[in-house]
C-alpha cells in the first residue's frame, strides 16, 4: 500500500504547484522533478507491495520510498505552518510575517533539495521485480491463486446450507418464463461460491436446465478468454467438441456463437466472483432472453454489481452471517472434530468465536488452527485470543482466509484504502458515528473535490462505497432510515490493522508494553496517557484521538503542544469524552488544525484566541458546558460545522436541545457554515434572523428561544437556504407562536423538520416537501387536523406529535403515509378517536400512543 501513500502525496504536490506558492527560484522545478519521479515509481509500487514479503530487499526499498513521501509531506506542512499569518495587522506584525515567509521559503528549498537527492539515489537502487518469484504471471497478479480459495468452504462447513439451498432452488424453479438473474451478494468468506456450487451441482437443477456452465471470473478477467471458456463448456454439455474456429474468434463472434447455442434451450449460467458492473453489461447480450425460464446466477461482494445485474428481475439473495448458535455448532464441529467443547475451554472459545462474527470462512480457518492445540493447556488458548492479530499474521493455516479477506482491500483506490485504514484508529468493537467519520476524513485530506458537491457529500459517497463493497457494516440506523453508526467486521479489522502497522499509517496506544514505530503520524490513545514515550520515537502527528481516558490532560498539553513539538502539524484533535474541564490554551497554537472536538467534556468557555485556528473546519462542542462563544469565532472563515448544544434524553418526546449558544457578533460573516446548531436568539434576534439569510451553504440549522416577531425575517432567510436538509426551531416558551407561515419558496431538499412552539396555522408549504422524512411537532396546539398536510408526503418515515392538536379526531386517509414507519402521539388531551382508512400507513412498524387521556376509539 506504499502506492497509496505516494498517491496521497502526489495530490499535495499538484496543489502546491497549482497554487503558485511563492517558492525560491528553482524550487518549483525540483518539486516537479520529485512529482515526476514518484509518478514513475507509482506504476510498480502496487506490484512491489504484493511481493515484498518474499524479498527483504524489496521491503526495505518500499520503506525508503514511503519515508521520502512522508518527509516531503512534512516539508509542505512545515512550510504552510510557517507562512500562516497569526500575528495581526499592525506594521510590526506585517514585517514579522514577511520575515517568517522568507525563512519558510528558505527552509522548504533546503528540505526539497535533500529529498530530491535521496529520491535520485533510491531510483538508481530500485530492485528488479522480475528477479523475484518463479513466473512473471505469478509475480504480477495479486489475484493469483485466489479462485481456489473461494472454494475453501465445503458443503459440510456451511451450517444451515440446506435451508439456503432450498431458497435458491425456489428462485431458480419459480415459474417465470423470462430470463432471470439471481445475484448472491455478501462479504468475502460468507460462502457465496460454496452455496452457488451446491445449488449448481444438484441433480434436480441439472435435470431442469438443458445447458449449464460455471464461469470463474477474476478481478483482472479477459473478456475474450472468458467467452471462449463458456463456449467450450456449452459444447461439452452438448456432447460435441467446440469448432477449431472458436480459438480465433473475436469477442463479437463469440457472443454470437453463445447466443446461437442457447437461443432454443433453457439454460443456467453461473458467473462466480464478479467484481465489475461492466462484466455483466458485456456478457448479458450473449445470453438470450428466450422466454424458456433460463436463469443466471452470479456471486459478488459488491452491492452495485448485485443491484445492477438484477435490475430486470429485482431479486438479490443477500447471504447473511451465521447466527450465534449456527456459528457455535460449526466452531465445535471443526475444532473438536464433532465432539462438544470441553467446559474449561468454553469461555475462551466463545471469546475467539465472537471475533469471527458469524463469518463461515473465518470460523473454519480459526478452528483449523485451534484443532491441533493442547486441550489441557487453557493458557495457550487464551494466548490465541489475546494476540489474535499476531496469530493471523504468522499462522500459515490462516493464510488462505487472510488472502480471501484481503482481496477487497487490495483492489481499492488509494483514497478508499486510507478511509478504510482510518477505522483502525477507533477501539475494537467501537461503533463509529457516521458524521464524525465523514468530517474526520475531510479534515485528514482523504477526500477529492467533485464539481457540484461539498467535501462531506463526496466523503459520504466514499462511505457508501465501502458499505456496498461489504467492507463496512451498518450498526444502527435512525428511524428515518439514515445510517447512524458503522463498524468493520472484527476479522477484517485485524487484517486491515496489520496493513496499517506495516504502512505505519496509524499507531494505537492502549498497552504499557506497546512497541512504538520509529515514526508516528496518527495516534489513537486508549485508557491512559502514561504509555506515550518521551523522545523515543519521531512524532510528526497529523491526528490525535483519545478514548476512555482516566488521566488529567492539563500536564500533557503543556508538555506536548509546544511550538517545537511533534504535535505542531496536527490537523485532527479529537478529545471527545476526555476528562477536561478547561479549554487547553495550547490548542490555539495548532495553526493547521482542521478538526477539534470537545464533545462530552466539561469545558465551559472558549477563548478569544480561537481565531488563530484559521484552517478549522469542524468545531464540535456538543454536550459540553459551553453556552456562549466569543465574537472572534466569526473570523474562522473556513469553519463548516459549528455544533454547540446540550440536552438530556428522558423519553422520545424530549427531542430538542435545552441549551444552545449565544454570540454577540454577526454570524453572517461565516459564509462556509454548513451546520449551525443550535444558536440562541437574544436581544438582537431580528438582526440574527437576517444574518442567517447570508449563510447559503447551510445544510442543518438549529434555532432556540425564537420570538414571534422574528418570524418574518426568518422566513425570508429560509427561502435563501436552498441547500437546507434539517431545520429545528424552538420558541422562547411553550405558548410563544412560531410565525413561519410565509415561506413561499421552501428549501426543496429539506428532510427533517422540528418545530417546538405554538402554531396559529399549520405551515402549508410543508406539504410541498417531497424529500421530508422526519417531522417532530411540539406544543403546536392546532385546531385543524395537521395530518391533512402530511399524509401525501412520499418519503415521510417518522412522525411525532406532542401537544400538537386540540381536536377530537385524527383521520388517516386511504393510501396516506405510504412510507411511514414510526408514529408517536403524546399528550393530545382532547383526542377521542383515530380513523384509519384501509391502506393507510401500510408500512408502519412502531406506534406509540401515550398520555391521551380522552382517547377511546380506533
């Protein structure tokens, strides 16, 4: 994965050259030379990464390339740090800034000359890849030998395979005349190929289909060879040799030959291990839709392949992980050769099994490695559990499993590799919050800009792609269907963690006896700060995240965050949940900081010197004790996410923050803001509402303590927020009217609406919001039935009312609320009757009715 490190640097070099930074004479040419030379190396780095374990010299050379890439990145960041203007605007300050610029240009010129010399040396010293291994085809194909590994699982290894076979057979035998495609989708190691093979080899299946063929697809397939193989198999089924001309046919002729063979017969074709959508697009025209009940099965670990190939039939077979009982049954069967688990080993065995998370290939592989262990020595079994990562790295019996699970990782583009490696910074078993992860990726610089999209929207597409590739799993979803948290499968995490250590991507400090690498660039500290070494390793940190700390942090900051320390280049400082009561003043000297989180700390005040953090993109103060921000905060012109609120959740009805923040400055200066939650209206509330209209990048807005007289100005501002996705408004009191009737051009992309306060009338513009997925209304006390305006919204999934309606009857019309999953009705004192017509709320999963004291009839 050295190619990923180099690719990341190449992007920074491109930016450095494009920005026309005022470098010293000749330096730009040297930067261009370094860029060109690394581009030349990049072509072989991926192959070298595959082969490095066989050749120590190659591994050492890759490390030197990686060190050069890191040193060049350090030089660029040091240059950026030195030219930051944080002195002010007096004549003396301008002079000092100019002097600092001169020194910075001299320093980067010197650094680049040294890096160029090292790069020239290692370019001459580059090992000959073609001298490694026995054959060039083996050397250059990271996929070599993988196809056999796909069949490591036997039928006997798949507990519950009979039920799955029956389900697949039902799909094959279903009486539908047209050609149907049935993808089997799931993570590598689930047994997709094994299941498909068992169905394919079933005599009843062979009898039903006149023609049948099994095609092994690879990541680097050659279409012509794949089609030739299919033709050969079809002629074999026919009982005739394929014509000699087949060997010379081009792709179009081969497709025509296949089509002619299959046009009048029912057929079953299996495409195993499909990685790319265009494979199916190329093959499908050779497979005629002959209305004879023909079927195509394909196996894939990529969701886009599964959904695209099944677009006509709409059938995707999602292969699930084994249940806890199925996993235990398989584990005991393979580990103890059919015997039950000895009682003294059960606890440690279940702990080991938990790491497999129901993945059959992992269970079979781990069981094979454990089967030869001494069953009387419990310490040996506990050692396997404690050092699981080392076991995967060194045990030859687990090599096949490691290769299968590594396949998806190896073929990722470099920016997705970095995004995936980043998950290892979080503690094991940790469910990572969706938006936290996205903002961290953006701050780290992993996200490429795309026209018409924010960096966060691009990062969200990266996350979706990792989910679709079965590399991440959704843990929790919100009630309106959005992902809330995600994580990586434990076994895959161990393999990715090995890659991270090998590439020196991140260091996790959670043990006293950790072996520190010679360089640390991203650091995750778990439990204690005492294990961080002093002067034993080179710290050039870009990220520092802390989890479950018990030690006070004050002394650490004074020592670590001095201007000459290895922390000065930090881009990310995540202190969520840290035992912190005072904002550490040293933080404001981290001039390159892009992400700062003090979430769930006891910090009460933010200093005026926060204005020094001119690169800051995210300031997360959720659930801290901050209630007022200094006026200098508006000088942070790059700030995209300003999150300051606190609340206590006692029941589903308490869905709004009780505390936001006040600010005496004009918030309209912060043109980059996308998230503003939750700002409190004060004596100058009308001016604030006008200011909000200047923030046309806002995606999420939370307002507290709104007054009735502010409604007109706020309506005008909301009409300018064309990108708004979430709007939360809380009145200054329960009986205060929220006047937002007069919005004539509502934000069409709005997905979530939270209104807490009196409504004289229901805002009719809400009924035009086709993307609205969640509506929470509180204290509205409407005389008219609010359902009239909501029931035709096509995407509304979650609706809650608290003291919203003073009428006696709520009526749900036929076919109304087609997507509603959750309905909550609370404290509707006058409600006596609900009328639900047939076909209304047909997808409802959760219904809550509470504190409706007059309620009698449904």
